[in-house]
C-alpha cells in the first residue's frame, strides 16, 4: 500500500521555478542591454565631439595671415561631415552664429531584450564647437 500526498500542491514548484527563471532572465537582459546602450550613448557623444573638434580646426589660411578669426565656417562643416563619414555615422552639422553644432545618431542591437521584441536602441550624441579665437 502506498501513501500519497495532497494532490493540490502538485506542480507548484514548477510554477515558482518558471517565474524565477523569467525574472532572472529579465534582470540579466536589462543589465546587459542597458549597459550596451549606455556605452553606445557615450560613443555617440564622443564621435560628435571629435567631429566638432575636427570642424573647429578647419582654418582659413588667408585670415590667419591677416590675424583675423581663422576658422572658415564652410570648411568647418565639411571637415565635421568628413569625420562623420569616416566614422560611418549619420548626423547633422550646422553653423549657428559662431558655433558649430554636431548631432549624431547611433543604433545598437540588443542581445537579450530582442526576445521581448526590443531589437535595438537609437541613441543621440551632441557636441558644439566655438568657431572664434579665444
């Protein structure tokens, strides 16, 4: 003769284990893909800053000889756009007053969150450069 336990508790450990697995997987996904997004955001800002720096170094030789403001705004835009093209990053470059403004966008794929339908993040970077002599 065999003794059986209560039937009402059968399978309750399976539900608990499954819910814990889902919770651990979700936390891992947010941690891994969240840190990847943070790195991509920093990378976007760094690329924008480097493009703005490249544009700020585009000097007008004739103005430099005369001792005037030496940065050529058209050359600054071209240099910044050239840097973005070399970095294979899409973005916009504009001169507003005496400021060179660079905005970029980077898309990074997700690893774990793709299972939940989040395939990637699009992150923005922004930098400005002063086009006048200090």
